[in-house]
C-alpha cells in the first residue's frame, strides 16, 4: 500500500527501533515517520508497544538499537529535556500533570523557557485558554483537584506551551466520556490547522481514522501495515485482524 | 458473583464466572477491563468487596495468597518474578518445597530427593531441564517466562493462572510457549489472560470477554469472533 | 493528683520562659539545617550524610573570612556562597555519576565525603576550637538572666532565610522547576526542565542553608571539626519526624523537638535532655511513620 508521501523531508523518522525493558523485548524493529504538520495515527491492541514507541522517541526509555531523527539530525540518545526544547511535546497515557502545582504553574513549566518574552507568554496563555476555557476558570487550582477530562486538557495545554513542532499524544481519549472524545478530536484538528504534527497513539479506531492522514498498525512490537486513512475504513479486514478479535 | 470496588469505581462489577475442570479458558478485554483485578481476587492478592469465590466446592473468598496457593491455585505473573541469583533448579525446588513441611534443620536442602525430582520434572515440562544449573538471570527472556510457568507447576496445582505469559516475547518464543501450554494443558485447568489474539484463538477452548469490569461475552472462540459487541468493545466503534 | 498539681505549681515560670526562648533559638537554627536536608532528600532521594560537614565547613570559611575582614556579615555572606559552590561541585563530581544506582551508593559516597571534610579541616586548622565573635554583643534582661540579643538575631535571621527560601520555592521559575521535579521527575524532563541541573542547584541551596546556619551558630559555641556531628543527627531526626521531603514539616518538627529538649533541660542535664529527641523519633516511627506534621498519612 502506498502512503501519501509528505511534501518535504519528514519531521520525525524512526528506523529499526529495538527497545527492551530489562530482558523483555518490547519493540522488535519499529520503523515509521511523521511529516511536517501531519497527523499520524499509531494503532494496535494492548501491549504491542505503541506507548513504548512514543517513550523511546521522547528519550524516556533507551533504544538499544535503531535510529530516531528529528528534522534530519539524529536524536536517538538525546536527553528528554533537550528534546522538549527542540520541539517535541509529550502527553503521556496517564496524563501525569503536576498534581500539587496549580494549573497556571503546570502551564508555566512549559513557557518558562529562555527566549520567550512576556508578551509571547501572554499570547500563548491566551491561546490555550481560548482552546480550553475550563482551564482559565481553574487557573489557580491545584492540578490534582481537576477531573479526568480536565487533567487531559491540561496535559495537552502544557505540551502546547512548548510551542512544539510535534506532539506525541498517548491515548488521549482513554477513560473519557464520548462528549470529551469529540472535544479531543476538535483539538487535534485545531492543532493540525496550526501546522503542529501529531503522532497519535490510540485504541479508538474511528477517531484515529477520522483525525489522521496516515496510520500505522502495530502488532507484537512491529509495524505490520501502514497506509493513508483515505484507503481504509473501520470495517476493513485488516483492522479486524490486528485490532479486533 | 464477584464485585470489587476501588473507591467509588467498580473495577469488577458483578462478574459471574465458572470454569470447568480441564478447560483452557482465556480472559480477554480492552484496556482497563478488569482482567488483572480478576486474577488478583482469584489468587488472594485482593479481597473482593462483595461476592464469593468457590474453588472445588470450597469457599476461598478473602483467603491470603499463600493459603490460596496451598488450595491448588498457582499463578505466573505479568512481570517476571523469578529469583535471579538462584539456579533454575533452585527456583523451582523452592516452589516444590512449599508443599512439604519439614522441621529438619540439619539436612541439606538438596538431600530431599523427592523434592529435587519434582523440581526436575517441572523443569522438564517447560523444556528447561538442560539449563537446570544455569543462573536464572542468565536465561533468555523467553526462558525466564517459561521458568515462571515451571515454578507454578512445581506447586502441583489444580488450576494454573497465567498472566500474559508471552509479554515481551518474540514471535518464535511465543510459538514455543504456546506449544508448552498445549502440552501441559491435559494435566491442569488453565486460565490465561492474554492480548495476543491469534494465540488466544488457537489455544483456548473457551473465552470470556471482560469490558469495563463486567462480562461482555462468554463462549468458544468461533462464537466470540462473530460477536459484534466484542468487536465494538475492542474497536470502540 | 495532688502531687501532679504541686509539681506543676513548682515549675518556675521564668525558667520556663527562658527555656522557651532558648528552644526557639536552637529550633530555628535546626530548622535551617534540616530544610536543606529535607529538600535534598525530597527531590532526589539522596540521604546526605555530609550535611553536617557542610554546616561545619560554613563555620570554618566564616572563621577565615572573619579573620581577614573583621566583619561578621561579610563572613556570613561569603561563607554561604562559597559553600554553595562547593556543594554544587560535590554533587556534580560524586553524586551525578551515581544517579540511578542503588541508593546505598549515595549514602556511602556522602558518608565518605563527610569523613574527608572532617579530617581535612582537622589537618588545616588543628584541634583547637576557633572563634567568631558575635556581631552584636549587647544583652537585655530576661528575668534574672542577661540574655544576649545576638541569640534573638539568630532566630530572626534563620526565620527570614527560611521565609525567603519558601517564597523562592513558591514563586520563582527555579522554584517551580524544583517542585515539579520533586513530584514527577520524568514529566519534568518531558517539559524541558533540565533535571540534572535542578539536582545540582538544589544541592547547592541545601549546602548554602547549612553553611549559613554554621556561621550563625559559630559565635554561640566554638568552631571545631566535629561540630557538624551533633547537628546532623538532630537534623535527620527532624527530617523524619517532620515528614521526609516536607519543608513545613521540618520547620515545625525542628521547633517542636528543640522546645521539648529545652524544657527537659529544666530537670535533667542538657546531655540527657537529648534523649527526648530520640523518644519523639521512635514514637513517630511507630505511630505516624510518614511524619508527625504531615497532614494526611498516605
């Protein structure tokens, strides 16, 4: 199957990634790429290594073999805090907002960077509060007091504060009500319009097919299939094979 | 009927479950369905908030895990739980020893011949007899996972609970483990939690699907595959 | 019942008040020392056995600067800054390479450093106690005692330093970085916070607090190479009783324990009064192991 080729050199390239947890061989040679401004979905059943792929890209887990490139230069063993500053935002599976910090302080960890002027900070905050009015209401509340859905929004907003080129989104809709799921869909669309690339790991297949331009399907630590989302539907036998029962 | 509540959220909500002797029963379900919670209740790690568990006609609800083990339920874990600084044989021998009480403090542990034999038999069943004297930490990942099964076998269980036995294995290792489970299946009743669908479909005689803490479907593999609600749960359509 | 009433009636009120003042003074210094220790533990899980030596080193650097300049306040400021830099160097050279390893290795490393520092100082300065004269020598009348103003200055300054530090933690950018890293080291990194440098910074701050306490305390007793030992032990007790990693808890615990000891010293000798701290420690570990002053036991 041919994937729609990105118009320029891909933003993020992952080649032959092997990751272990101790002796457990989780990624058996993952290869994928995300173009500038593209929304790419990564789907597969539980335990196939989707989250591990994101964590390895972000440098939170060590790649034993293989290469990761950001805008052409190798970032395979780069420290996570440097990657964040180079433009990779990470929104983990369990949100992991700083529970004892206020909403404002959570956001601050993202925009308190060098080279960010006061006016730019204000602009970023205004933007994020426009996306997520609820966060504006709760700006002085401790992160731990927010509901699950609000924490998810805070986690995404926090990553947006980094003004990233790409956001690694790990199962953003897990445990959320359907109404919130469509809100997440809207946010992904809005980010896409702004030119932010997204690597979206999800178990919600319909959402992923609608929100992404291309998808990769993983099984047992490897990419088994990839194609444009225009070429596949939920009822495709491939989907049943790799995600269903 | 089993109910487990964590705070206000029911991790397992009125789950009814029955296993017949000699079955290979697979428990599957999407993220957070309650599979681990179920296993934890069964093996005494967690106490159910409501409901009862009967094993061989006996009420074992709320028994501690060591008592549950003595009753004949053995479990292998998702994250490998072996003793890395002991040999494969020693790992298994200690498990075998749990079934036999001795106050003798003078005899060398290896002189209990019957225990050593039982351990060797268990190792043989999981194909690790050749590596009996190898340090467990030196075994490959797949071999360590199989050792974990061997440890469970050495306690001579009636019910063997396997928690994601093929996690982190390559395709080849998965295949081997599958063959292993089929081999030992005739001697035990097996409960297996797995994500690997092809494996589950081939191995299981019956499948129970959990979703959001409740039983979604229950039946032979062919039936489960055709069940639209199961597909829905997995694909979130 | 009567014996208890007469016992209470017999406690001299003025002695009680004097001991209260003494207790608070010691408590504030202890709080300053313990703050650094609990901060270091809270953020990077390092049990810093060299903390008492940073206190001692601060006092000695203070001695040197004081001898050169004759000014107590310059000694205080310079000693704090110099030991902060030394603390940072210590962390970079010996503790950074140990990150991720068995926590026992950091305990051994810091313990080794404490031995090196003690013996270095002994070699350089000899066993005779050094002195820094207090900057304020006036007294006031506290009941029948001529109580030195300087002691109150110590308490006030310690409180001010702790207060400053608290504000720094809550408001400044680095303070937010410290708090974020303490809560979730991994996500802090994912947000671009340079965690290895946060660790170094925290260690330097902890060293600075210890050094400042050392200089403040120096005029009250002599400066010797073993002066850190008493304080580090008490500081550890305070950190445990106050809840490991809890700044507010350490401060409360420091004052609490110091007051109890001061009151006990009314009836027994000060050396024996120390037993009180150990009793508090044991009771805390038995009944509220997460800390006496930590709001919800987890």
